[in-house]
C-alpha cells in the first residue's frame, strides 16, 4: 500500500537513485533531492541518471528536485544517501525541518575527527528525529536491475523498522530487521576498507585462496574492533556483516573494490579516485579507523597494512607476507581454542 505522503531520498548518487527507483517500483511517490541542478534536469528530461546509473530507466513516480526545504517539509520518511563528509554542511541549515521525522541512513561512512557514524551525525543534527540504518549486500546497480536482494533495517524503534520494511519490500527486495543499529552501521562502514584490499589482490592476480584469506581475516578484524566498541558480534554473521563484506570484496560493481583494483594496476590513490568519479568512503574510513584502533590498542594488521600501502609506500605483497609471518592466533576471537 502506498504511503499518503511522498517519500524523500536525499542524494542523487548511484545508491540514492537506485533506492528512489525501488520505492517508486513499489508504488510510492518519491522526491529525489540532489545538489546538482544539471543532474536533476537530466533525470527529469531523460528519465535516467547518466552519471551514476547509465542505462537504468527511472520510474515516473520519482521526481528529481534541488529544493531541500520543500522536500523535507513534504515528507515524513526520509532516506539519506549523502556522503559522510558533506552530511553536516548539507543538513545542519535545515535541522529544524528534520524534527520528529523518520530518518533512514543509506550511507556507509565515518566522520573524520569525531569518528561518528552517519546515524550519529543525524542524531546530532536532529536529536528529536527517529533514526534507522539500512545496510547489507546491496550493490546499487544490481538493485536497479532488479536482482534478488536482501537488506537489514536497524533501529531500536520497532515502528520505524516495520515502516521501512513495508515501503521497501517487494518482488526483488527483502528487508530484515535488527535492533543493533550501531553494529549494523559500523560493519557497513568498515567493510569498505577491506574492499580496497580485495580489489588490489584481484588486480595483482592473487589466487582465490589468498583472497579468501583476506576476506575472512577482514571479518575477524571488523568483529574484534566493533565488539570492543559495544556492537553485538552476532550482527557480523548476518547480511550486514559477512554478507555485505563478501559482496563488496568480490564485485567490480563495488566502488571501493574498483579503487583498489585501479591501485593494483599501478595508479596513484588520487588517479584511482579521479577515475572512479564517485565517492569511495573506504579511503576516508581507513584514516579514521587506523587512528581509532591505535588509540584503543586493537590489533588490526590489515588496516595498518593498507594505510602503509596508500600513504607510506608499502606493497600488498609485503602486507600479506607480514600477515603470514605474524603469530598464529585463534581463528575466531569469540570461540575458545582450547580442546583443538
């Protein structure tokens, strides 16, 4: 059943556009807000987002707009797909219009300096808002192409969870619920770092054994870090944890994977980002994550290794060699090795 009011999606990138189309496919009217007026005009005229989702037709029920105040005034349910780095500057001036609204973060990033997740930034801007996080193995183009997909809506607000499930659930998209908002969102941010490593490994022709090693040790690092900060370790066994990690570390459709792949072919970090042409949250997340892990003395060799590759001139081969030479510990931190 369609909601009486339109639903807002803030951000005209690949995921924001795919989410708006999914909502429209389910029978809802959608206001897709973006900062770029030329992009909004192109979508209105061509019914396509040529920069981010070329070849995908956008449903008539999606209305592109650049009027943020009007969009927020018209909508109670608002999906936020803005990069973490621009979130405050975009929404702080209209904070009064967000009071009491349902805000669902679609972004997967960490704010530099504060180490706050997107939902925490939203809570700072709009403390009276009802906040949730949508995360999972959700590659934007596959959603837009109507590939079978599942995601997780995380919030302690059960009514919000049910509402999001109702508007997004359809023939090709299924939404599960979780109360661990912090764990779901943190896993979505952290996996972007490891996708860069996976992309580099693919470009360098490393075997499936090596890439599986990287992904599973990445999961161990992510979980170790998140549990230290208060997340539920079981969250990382679900869609938002291992599911998202596998998808992001295995697909050329992943922006962070592509950045890593470009790096593996010999491009500099700046060249890789320019060639991507979109925001790759993993690079910024890496810097914040390394500093946080060091301040808490959390063992994260892949994070330290990737940082050394991007900013200190080391190679992936050297990082993997160091990993293989390290002390052999238990496979899973939360299972005792006694008796093996």
